[in-house]
C-alpha cells in the first residue's frame, strides 16, 4: 500500500520532476507534487511524495529527514490526513 509523505523546507526552485527524482532512490514514486501559491505562481516550499511501498516510505523518512538540498535542511514525515474546514458564517 502506498504511503504519502510531507516534505518541508524545499528549495523554492524545485519542481515536481526534481522532487520525484530526489525520492526515486528510495523506491517507486507513485506521485510527487510541489505545492504552488496560486497568487504568485511560486513554490510554497513544501510538497508531497507518495511511495508505492511502505518500507520505501519509512526508509525515505529515516534517510531524507534532515538531509540538505541546495543548502536547505529538509523535513520529511508521514503526511497527516487532509482535514475538512467548516465554512465561516
């Protein structure tokens, strides 16, 4: 079963393909996406990677968390489920 990871403190220049390539060494990457700010079109500095195997995801967390990419120390953890927000009145 696939496991989704949160990847924080990404370089602002990183795109989806580069993120996928960064995590490919740990196993099969099912998806990789850098979150983009709609107003500016610029990266928000974080993204999500989904690895096909749980063992690969666990290895990626263990090895990539705290590693440096372009001078930035990455934060890698298991992604929390998306929460629904109640509409404001």
